[in-house]
């Protein structure tokens, strides 16, 4: 998925996929179950399967552009059966 708009906002949710967020322009405020992080442009953040999260561009970001890549849990499990034993930090 590619986001490009003036009001990037996603309510808290979760899914079984692993999600990789890559801000290209602007900063992203990421709300996790127990913390809030700022993800600067040019970096990436990996959200674990079933981790509650939501996002919003930061107050000083007028236009946000970025990618959100979701990797299907069943696909990962097929090629790496031990995935349930690991978590991205």
C-alpha cells in the first residue's frame, strides 16, 4: 500500500500479517498497545502479527507519503514454520 495525503490517520487495529512501515516524506506517529513512537522519513518499523497499532502523521508534517507492506502470516508460516517463536523488537 502507498499513502499520499494530507491527513494520514488509521484507527487502532490488528491483523495476523506482519506489517512494515516506511515513511518516505514526513514523519509518522505510531500508536502501539503500550507505547507511542515517531518514525522518521527514510526509516522503517516492523509491526508484529496481532500487535494492536494505529498511526497518524505528526503535527509538523503537512503531507505524508509512505509505504505499508503487509506480509501474510500463512505465507511466512509456510516458508518459515518457526515464525511463532520470534518477535521483532
